[in-house]
C-alpha cells in the first residue's frame, strides 16, 4: 500500500462535521476519472454500409396526412435483408405509426424532413415486449422500437414529432394537471401492472396494450448492441423520449430533446452499459437525464445495473432534474461520469439528484461529477432516501463513493437535500471546490458516513460546521 501523503492527510482532516454525519475515519477512495476515458474509448458508434433506401421508393408520401408506416417498415426490411445501410427520410412531412428498426439499419432524417407519429393507439399494435417505469410487460409499441438488434442508428438533422399534446396521449397521465374530461387514465392499469410484477407473474403474461392506457416511450432499443442516436430533434413525446433498455454500446450525440408533457424524460438509459451522452440539449417536462435499472421486484429479478456512463457538454433547461439517478433503481447504478455540463431554468427543479427509498433499494456507487455550471435551480444537490413511498420497505439503498467537484451555482432556493437513513447512511460523499451563490437556504445534510466538504461556500461563506 502506498503511504499517505501530507496533502492527503490535510485534505482528510479538513473535512467538516455536520449533525447526523461523520468525518472520514479513513480516506475516501481516489477519484478515478481515468475510467471515464476508458469508457469513452470503449463506446464506438456503428458504421453502416454505403447503401441507401429511400422511403419514397416504397410508397411513402410527404403530404403530412397519408400514413406511411408500411412504406417505412418495408424500406427497413429491404435494407436489413440487403446487409444494411441507410433508410432515408427525405425532406418533407411524413406521417407514420410504429417504426421497427432491424440490425445494420440507419434511419436517417434529411434536412427539413419531418416524421410525425400517429395519435391513434391502434397504430402501435400488435403489442411488443417492452419496459414501462422499470417493469417488463407486453404493451403498445414504442414509436421507434428495436428488439435484440445490432448496429442500429437514428441520425440526421430532421425532426421526429410524437404529436402528443394536452388533448392527445398526455391526458392518460390522469393527474389533476393533465386529466381531461372524457379521457381515460393510466392509474388502474399502472397499479395492476406493478401488482403483477410484485406477485411474480411472468412478464410476457402481463398484457397492457389495447384497453389500457400506458403511454409508449418515443425511442426504445431493447436488448440491442451498438446504438447510435445523432443530431435529430425529438419533440412532443407521449412518454420518455430516449429509452435504451438492456443495451450495450450506446452513443447519444447532439440530440435536441424538447417535450414539456408529463413524464417527458429526455434520455433514460436503463440497465445499459457503455453509454456516451454528449452535446445534447434538453428542455423537458421531467428529468433531463435519468439513469435507471428496473423497479422493485422486477429490477431485482433481472439484477442488471446501468454502468459505465459518460455525460458531457450537455445543456439542460426545464426539467425535474439535470443529471438524475433513479427512481427505478433496484438493479443498481455504477461508474457514472458527468462533466462540463450546463443547466439553468426557472423551471429546473434539481441539478444533481439521486432518488430512491427502502422499497426501491439498489446499489449506487462510483458517481463522479465535475465542472458543472448551474444557473438557476430550485435544489442544487439532492440525494434522497425518502422518495415517494419513503421508508416503507425492506430494501435499504446502498449509496457510496459519490464525488462532486467544481460545481458552481448562481441561484438556488436550497443547496442541499441530502438525506440517508440512520441505519443505512450514505457513505463516502465528497463535495469539493464548489460555490453556491444567492441561496435562500443551505438545506440539510444528514445520515452520511464519510462526508468530505472542502472548499465549499454558500452565499460567499465557507460551508461546514458553523452553518
């Protein structure tokens, strides 16, 4: 073992004490940003054969109202059978139902191309095997879906429009904010699905498509390898916008994600490994980025974490959170590196957030954030074991080795909402070289074992035991 340097010793003994927290009895694990470079090297986008399949040649019509689902999927099948290539959506306005990608196919939206999706739920049948809020089942097809495919892409500078609105898809949310007279609600189906998952009903026996009201995600590659999402604009999603599930080697680059409806999460990698999210823009009705791994019994059944994720050079505006982990987190998350991101909006609720509880559980470890600029936000840093159901289960979360460095925040209503359990504290939390200006409240830090605060200021004053 290498000897402890004088600098390391000074850093450790400079850690502040807060009520309900403990100084480090031993040094925190070293901050490991070298692994971020290893992940970056490992994530390589697929390369497609130089062959093109124009959807117009298969019958697609750019009049904005003729349904072109069959033409688009025929072009995809032809491309796949020919060994792969590019399926071209040329300039113009096309209407479609569910689009199903196949291996070695790149769906490319040319400049000024607009692919709008039908508002008729029947256009997303037959049901497919999918995951909804962390639970597997048979449900409406995602608007763009791929199952067990390799080398797939959605690229180009065109627009994907989910066509959701206050009168289409979103009312299924059923809450007072989104409900509309005469529209059904997801509530009963959601409760039934979750109950079946807890009871151990096999996923393919859980049928919730026609006659149920669980909104489909926009883009969902499921059990896929080598996925590229690049340059497209995605708007008006019924549900989550980009939702890779059980995927390996995913690149999301220069996406413009804008949807202010309920559950309009921007990018939610779930039980995925080797993921790069870079240079993306988020203006969303829910979390901008939320890393997930399954809900409760279903997440523990699969027990597949999200791991090896790099998030960089992204801009977040409205949303429930900028960089978020949870809440469907029962399979765990590890090795997340977020750096050089900017976030700010009067409608941005949280900057960095971990949300779990003793019902969700999960092992969350090795989370690194640095060089994050936050303008305006409600809560800057949140690690909360009391999310939703709160302390109502028997699966205590394990959250450890969380490192935040060089976080700047100009205006926050509250800086910290960090709350572990007394019996299961957050472990090895380090916040260094960070400045929080114009904060109404410093907030709370409680039940942390191994807390390091070094070079942290709130409203121009050092933050620590005296706050």
